[in-house]
């Protein structure tokens, strides 16, 4: 009988250079440093930190972020929120809309173990939330989602935001927690001054909605927005009080090179060269099933080997151009993913290490939680 990954000896205490490949690695010293930097910059800008967990999908890492200054976590999906609540996270924002009564019943049930705030942009959302909460005997906090220019979801005017807030205030089983908007159309704007100007303009739509709701007689506790790619561009927005920047704790090529975020890489993947071709091409044992396949982004970045670059990915193999630094069969190659969100969920665990020595296995407990 052959062993399975669960049967093998724990890698804790071993060098990361001894691990079989492909293997997803997380440098916990760098993760902690990045988290501390993000929290400090946000605090200096007057913003609380509610990091998005969609990149790491791990209650273990969410708890680390809480220890390093976060007030709660953000999730993309209700299923992820359920995983976070089960993992002991007490304050969760689902930065998404729930499109069925069944999902709202799950959201109502979650209130018994955590405060789970959910976004709405339609009266139907409020009706479904109310029915579920009343049946469960609980209250669901709601954020009015405002379209700040991405044109994906959200109410399109302050008047619409006020109308939805009025409905929430008059409806049993729900309460108005605040407003949310996402400037997801602006991460790649550059130079920095232009990015700041466009972020401030977009987020003024959100803060104007909050002001209008307050003028109508309602409390607005949370004015939440943002992500890693834009968090440093929102410090000057009066009325904003919360940022969802989270992926910067891991970092990736997209954030570093396209979005100009100056933080070191915590997340990497080590692969092994399995074949070398005469035409300055090497094949590694990691393809898009290990590294992800984000559309319209540069490929994964090869570290520490000048002139070596990812040429293409197939399912199980990576094709490297090696004219700058020839590789041999058995050579290990370290890569930074193109986009952490597209890589982490492919792995059951991240291997946490400090100083190149494995310290813990970090389950990606939220992988596959798409509903």
C-alpha cells in the first residue's frame, strides 16, 4: 500500500528545500511584516482594517491578521464566512450580494456564532433578509452597496442609497450598518498622483451616500471600501473609515508590478525542473493547476534566476525560457504567482515557514466554498 499525503511524516521542522514539489510556501515573517505595514499605514490614514480573506481563505491566517491589528475579516462568499465563523472569527463582512432566500437563511443562522454583515443593493435583498432573520429570531446587519464607478453592482445614486436605507430602517430583522463601495476599476491607474485623484473622486460617491443617509436621520457606522491595489490612495478621503486591503499580506506579481504596491513577496511556489530541451527551454512540474491562470495578467515570476521566465503553462507543466540561466534536471525553481487569489485556492495547505524552516501547515479551509 502506498502512502498518501495525509500519511506522510509532518514537514514541520524541515527545510523548505527538502519538500516535494510543487509546494505552496508562505513566509510567515514576511506575512506578519506586510500585515503590520498595511495596518500601520491605514491607522495613520485614519482607517480601520478589515482585510479581505479571499486570497488566503484560511481562518488561521485571518486570526493572525486580527492579532496584527485587524478588526474583523471580509469574505467574498457566504460559504467562506461560514468557514471563518467556524474558525473562531467573530466579526465578518460578506462583501457580496445574496441572490436567494436559502442564502439569507444561512446568513441568519450565522448570527448565532458571529456578527456577519452582508451587502444589499435591491429591495428584494432586504425582504429576503428580513424574512430569514425573523424566522431565525435574529438580526442581520446590512451595508448598502454603492456603485463608485466599477459598474458591476451597487445602487447608482445617493437618492437610491437613502431609499434603501429607509427600507432597512423600517423592516424587522435587519439593521443598517453602513455603506460599502469598491473602486475595482482603478487598481492599475498610474502614476501615483493620478491614482490618488481618481480614487478620491470615486470614493466621494460613497461618502456622499453616507452623508445623505445620515441627513435622512440614520446612523452610518461603517463606510467600507478598498483593496490592496488602492489602499494607499484612499487616505485623503474624508468620511471613509474602513479598508478591506488583504491580499498585500501575501503579495504577488500583479500587485507588485502592475499596481505598484511596494511590499515583499510572502507567497511563493517551488517547482522542480523535470526536463531540459536543447532550444533553451526547461519544463517544471507546476502548471496552471498549481499556479493558477488569471486572465490578462503577466505569468508567474521566476525568482533568483536572472533571465529565466515563464513562457507558458499547461495543466501540469510550466514551460520556462532559460537563455539567461540554463537549468538542469532536478533544479528547483521558486516562483511568485501572477495573482495570489488564482493560486491559493488550488492547494489544500500552505506550508508556513520562518527562516526557511517549516513551522506549520496552514489549511486553506475555504477552498471550494463558492456559494
